[in-house]
């Protein structure tokens, strides 16, 4: 059993379901580029993310290692350009550049 699985069991045993749901839904708030940086053990990504105190680097790293970041470029629905980094929103791909533009609005 890894660190991630141990922490998830600990959250269940201590009935900290809010923490469990936060970690399960973390994929919705972290961009693929940030996941890739976490997988590369770049702690500078912590400055970009807003995370609670109880979520330590080891748990975040173990969480990120569970995902394979897609290396193939996909077409953005907003700008129609090919991009490797971005998010899926309602089963549509939005590149990172367009996402940040929309986020600022």
C-alpha cells in the first residue's frame, strides 16, 4: 500500500469525507501542465495552486503519479489551434492559453 492509499484510508477511518472528496475532485482544478510539473517533482507549482494546509507535497505527488498526461496535441474548440496542454470542459478541449483568457474575464 502506497502513501496515497494509506492517506485515503486514514481519511475514511477518521470520517474526514470533505478531505476525501477534495482529493478525488482535485483533477477538475489542476491543469495537465501542472500535473506534469508535479510529476517532475517541481515544487514551484505550489505557488500556482491554492491548496489546503493538510494536503502535503507527498500526497500531491503520489496523486499526480496516478495520471498519464496526454502527449498528443488536440484541437481547441475556441481558437481551433493544436495544443498539447489544456483542460476538458463538458467533453470539449480548451487549450491552456484560451483557458487563462476566459479565466481572467
